[in-house]
């Protein structure tokens, strides 16, 4: 395990969370490394588990579905053919990591942590909830507003063979496929420090991959469940984005601090009222109640990252590749090799006639690929929803 432990120190510190940009936080790096190693050690080949007559019969069909999805990903989509999502690990907890997000009291500017593998991100992850809560409490004593979110999965970008976890395996089949396709796409291409490019690429792959998988499966019930879950997700994200923008407008004005605090409370109250209306429209389905489990803060809404503005450009690039994903991957790699400003310019030019992602979401225009982004945040949204089939 020596090589794995060394790699995990670098990987977990770079992917599961971050370190302060100017200091080396060895205890934090150590918990990241130990947490990653623990996940890997618990993983068992799915084939072995399926051959075990003692396997939980509720888990058996989900693991079979995972292998079907995994085989389809490599055979039909050209996604990496490796050991990722061919093993299963029961961590004995509801989330694999807990991310801490923080903002000032009257700002939507998120606190940032930087690390060597994946660049800078606006969250800090812990493999133990108590540790995340302690860090959040420390940030609050320093004047920050902090929010702790459980995350059911994250990608190691191909450094290790990511296992399927108990924290997401019971998601509806369509959501399970979406997650696996998205995370495998990150293994195809990942550009350090460019979340918009990375998430837009993975989302474009995910969109077409799920559609092809659903078409190949031909199961109306699976498609209906996926469409129902996706519609609820779109409506919830639209609600969050609208109130995030309203809160940003409150802070950007010339009002006094007291007036901004009052405006902030009005926005957060409106958000809660809007969610109650959504629940009523869903017949009482309470899938996103977890998101409101903690007192609402700026950090809740600031963590809603709209990083998918480049998806239309990637979809057009896929069309130019004749819908062939391997050719599309090569074209995307060519873009990734360009300076960031140049690749943004090219994708932005292609996106120009497509309209903004924000408008598409606000109008519920059917942008199935729009989710909470930034690595792990789309999974926070999945975690907020009920994991069982709905």
C-alpha cells in the first residue's frame, strides 16, 4: 500500500478538498490521505459480490445495473475502459466527504482554497463530518458564514479506480448512469484551474451518453423516472439560481449594512417559500429537504455554481464530429491545449447563437445537463434528493 498511500496524499488533498494557499496543513493532508486509502481498501469487485448468496437482495440489482452502465460506457461511448466503477465499497456512512463552503456576511464572494493537483476551488473537504463541522465553526468565529454539505461521490480523475459507493448506488438508474458517465468524462479530459471548461465538457458528454443509454435500454419506466427526477432537479436549480442572483443584487447595491441584512433575510425567506410551493406542485415529494437542514446562509447560494455556459459550444463541437464521441474527445483535447482565453473565445463564439445557460434554466427550457457544478457540487444536488427510486 505504500505507493497508494503516497499517491492518495497528493490526490485526496487535491480532489477531496484543499489546503491554504500559503501554508502546508499536514494534519489536513493526512486526513485526506487516510480517507482516500480507507475508501480504496473497502472496495470489493462487483463480480465477487454478485456471486455471494449472502449479498443484500436490495443491492444485487443495483450492482448489476452498474456493470451494465459501465460496459455500455466503454463499449458504446468510448469512455475509459478501466477498473473505475467495477468495485463496490460500503463506507457505513451516508456521504463519502463533507465539503465546507464559506462567504463573508454580506458578500457572495466564496472563500477559496488552492492545491497542487486540481488548482483552486471554493470548498474544503473532509472524510469525517465532525471535522468538517469543526472547521466550519472555526470559520464562523472568524466572521465567515459557513455551510457544510455532504457529497456522495467524487472523481479521482483516473488516478485510482473509483469504486461505486453505498452513498450513491441506490440513486434512480438514470441518475446513476448520469453520474458514472459524467465522472468518466472527467477522466477523459480535465484542465487544471478551468472549472467551466471541465464541467461543461463532462456535462455535454453526460447529456448525450444518458440519451443513448436510455434509447438502447428501451425501458419506458426507467426513462420516465429519469425525466421526472431531471425535471424536479431543473426546477430546484432554477429556484436556487434566481435567489442567488437576487441576493447578489442586494449586496451589490448602495444600501447600508443593516438594509442589506434585511434584504438578505427577505431573499432567504422567499427561497423557503418558493421551495414549499415546489413541494406542493410535486405532491409533497420532499427530496430536497436536506438542503434546508441547516440555517440558510450566503454560502448555501454562493455554492450554486453555474459552470455550464460552454455546454452549447461542446454540443456543436460534437455535431461537427458527426456525433462520434472519440472524435469529439480529440477535438476537445485540441481545445484544452490552447491558452484559456483562446479556448473560451472559440467555445464562446460557437455558443453565441445558443443563448445563455442562465436564461435556459430560468425558463425551464429543458436543459437536462444543467446541474450544480464544480467537482462534487452536482453530487451535492443529487445528495439533496432522495436516493431511492421515485
